[in-house]
C-alpha cells in the first residue's frame, strides 16, 4: 500500500468516525426535543405540605451525584482504553517506520 493510499484510507476512516459521532449527537438532540414535548405544565404548590423536605431533596441530589460519578468513572475507563490502544498502535507504527528506514539505508 502506498503512502497516498494509506492517507486516503485514514481519511475515509476519519470521515466515517465523524459521521457516526454526528449521528449519535443528532439522535441525542432528537431525543431531548421529544422529551421537552412531554414536560407537564407547571402547577403551583397548593400547600407547603406538598413540597419535598430538605432530607428528600438532599437524598435525591446525593443519588444523582453518585450516578454521575459512576458514569464519569466508566467513561474515564473507556477513554483510558482508547488512549492505551492508540499509544500502542503509534509505537508499533513508529517502530515499523524506523525499521523500514534502517532496512532502506543498509540496502543502499
């Protein structure tokens, strides 16, 4: 495979990856748009008794933070995997380039 063919293949892969990311974003935005249409109308609280207690609000927020941290931890782990694999691929590619250059230099 020539250098230009390799670059062309990388460009095609990049465009496909970008297309997938954009499709995911559009799907998420579409879902958000659909969710907004289902928001119930605001109704004022008729009595103070219908309002949640501070403890209920604190527990709701604490549960949200726990879920958020779990999600971010999973995301960070996935990113680590991607970067680790990419780093390995870059090192291997660099080694191939060096080996090819050394072989070419000794052949001359």
